């Protein structure tokens, strides 16, 4: 298993664990993404990553476990009893397999900077899921500790792109971390969170 595959697998499993741990009365709690509730954060991740998976496999995205399909950047409709954990499990496992599949490496994936080969994008793919894992945990009283190796990898990948990332489609202004900040806190402050 490649490093990129393993990092995404661990990140996907971490997000799944946070979804499964959400108490029923916490799904409508506001998150560090001010426009989204806990449920909406999960719907966002499902929708965006499902579109990546569909593109790389050359198929149209389809509804999963009660979660409808929306355009990139939009929230999908979802049934009241949608199984968000099952939907994410299917997408996370599908993307992990795609990252490991050499036949997928050259497939162009849309990005804000134009089409990027999936093999190039795969190395940074944990970022959205990783950040929203923390958002979901923070909103719902879950485990906020992220995989340190993945945090380090994504943070190092992002540092050279600091200015590019300060766009409406990416991250807001950086937050100054405390002097004694650990790596995760530094990373979260870099992507505009206030841990």
C-alpha cells in the first residue's frame, strides 16, 4: 500500500469514527464552519468526495444511502433517515481503492486551479476530510485528536501555497497559534480554525 493510499485510508476511517460517534441530539449543532451544522459538514464531505470518486471512475455520481447528489460546492439534499456513515464508508473505501489503482493516476480531476491528474491530487486528498474531521468532533464533543502523520503531511504540502489558500473557495485568514502550540494546533490555526 502506498503512502498516499495509507494516509487517505486512515483519514477516511477517522472521519467515519467521528460520524458514528455523533450523539443523535448533536447533528444540528453549529460547527467551526459558521454556515454549516454537523450534519451539513458531513453532507459536504460526502458530496465533494463522491464527485471526485465518480470522476476518476468515469461514472456519474449517484445518490447513496439517502444522500442526494449536488453540484460541487453545494450541499446535497438528504433524507431524514439517511445513513451518513454508510454513505461515507462507501466513498472512503472507493477513494482508497482508486488512489491505489495505477489506472486512475492520469485521470484529470477538476480543481480551483484547473484540471489536475488524480495521481497528483491523491497526495493531498486527505486535507478536506482531515479538517472537517476536526470540525465535526469540535461541534459534537467528539475526539478532536487527528492523525499526527497525516497532519504533518498535509501541513507541509500547504505551507508553500499559503497565499493561494487565502481565497473564498479555500481558507480564511490564519489564526496566530499560542507560543506552546503543538503541530495539530499550528495546522488548524494555519487553515483558519481557532482551536
